[in-house]
């Protein structure tokens, strides 16, 4: 913004790059606190933000491995071994497996890991349908 004939410039942080006129920088209306639709921001529903956490990625990978039959029903898998397979520590694997345990896909085996739940004929047929759709 010009004041007294001087042009305001914005310099990149840490001294790198050339100065840019402040008028050349576009800031979205939402970032300036302006509401483009006349909505009260306190009344508007919050957008669902998808987080790409390591645990979430491992959970998706484990679900895919279960559906594809890579994790064998009845077999016990330890979090450290699965972590090494996915290139992560045991913690996100353990958290993802706990989530799968609440869904009934695996069972917790104390001091050993997690056992993949056995599937009945009906569940196997449903999994086959899911695989066909994928």
C-alpha cells in the first residue's frame, strides 16, 4: 500500500529471494476473515478434513491386506513384524490393529500380537463380492 509516495514491499522470510510489491500478493477472502456468503462462521458446519496420519495409512493397508487374503485367518501377527513390513514403528501398527479388533477383524492375543479372525462361508462370500467390486 502506498503511503507518502513509498511503495510497500514484502520480503521473503530469512532474507531469500527478491522483494515483491505487497499489492501483488493475493490473499483469499476467507484467510482475511471475510465471509463470502454472508454466513455466520459460528453457525456453519465444520468441513471434514481427511488426515493422512501414519496410523490411518497403516489401517487402510491392513484392511486391504485382510480383504486380499495377505493376512491369513487364524494366524497371529505381531506389531513389530508388521511394522517392519510397512517400514514404520510398531506403534501405528498396534493402534491400527486395536481399531481392527474393535471392528472384529482381528483378536488381541496378549503378549503375542493379533490373530486374524476366522471367516465363515457367508463372510467369505461377502469378501469375494467386495474383491470383485474393487
